[in-house]
């Protein structure tokens, strides 16, 4: 076991980083870039949709159910 520790210490000293242990410094670059790309894609989608429907008046219609009376 002492031999393994000596090898591990030499490995860390030679490379400057211990690749065998758990990661202590996680990078946030990938999640942040995915979020930014998502925001940009949604913004582009909304801008393209707004430019295609510009000038058209969009109205909404509400259809109410017919009132029914109960006869006894």
C-alpha cells in the first residue's frame, strides 16, 4: 500500500493534477452555454414569428356552450 501512495504522489507532482480522485472543481461552462443557446433560439423563433405575422390583425374568438334548461 505504501508503494501505491508513492506512485500516486509522483503522478500528481509530474502532471500537476490528480486525475484518479473525484473532481473538486466543476466547470459551469456547458450548462451556461446550453441555457444561452436556448434563450437565443427562443428569441429568434419569436422574432421570426412576429415578423411573419406583422400587419395581420389577430383576434381571438370565444365559443360559449349553449345554455340548457332542465324541465321537470
